[in-house]
C-alpha cells in the first residue's frame, strides 16, 4: 500500500499498541495506532534523524493516511486530538498501586509508563475518568471494591 497522493510514499510510520503478523495471509494488523505518516524509503538512517524527519513530515497533509486525495484529516488520529486529560495521574485501581509479590506495580509501569519522549507516542490505554475531577484516571476500575 502507499499514500493516495504519492506512490513513492510507501512506508507507513505510526505508533501502535498492538501489532500482529499473519504469515498465512502475508499481512500485518496494527490496532490502537496514533500519528500515522507516510514516508518514502529513506535507506539506512539513525534514530535521531528519523524522529526529526517524522516531526517534519507529520505536518504535511500529503503524507497523512487518507482514503481520497481531497480528504482533510488523517485516518490514524494524532495523539493531541485524543488526549482527554494531559498531565493527569494514572492509578492502577481505586486504591492506587499495591506493592505485593505479584509485581503488579512493575507490570503496570511497563505497560503504561511510556512518556512520549523522542517524538514517540505516550502509552495508549482505555481508562475510567470522572469528568468533574481531572486529578486521576483509573485503569482497572472495579466499582464493587
């Protein structure tokens, strides 16, 4: 596949929370993706140059993922368009993270601790929030507790 604007743009760069390779179908399925941008083949490139190029390309509508050339929005949303509460504390559950031998705090941090440094997306996750209180969001909400 390639960009609808330019067939030389045939490398898709996005940040996705789940990627599955289906070898039988010869396909890749990615879900919960952000910041979709088409690239041309840049050849060997270092990460620092790639992240700067990515930042530059994201503002070019010709590199957005679209169904038709005249579409004016990206099919893969931008992170800033879906953030509900920026700089809000994340709690694993209503009690916060409990330090037990099950390592739930370490697992929680590993899954949701990405901070978006180096032009990458922050962790993406479903959460429960109170529209009247933007101090915390909860990942594992169990109202029976």
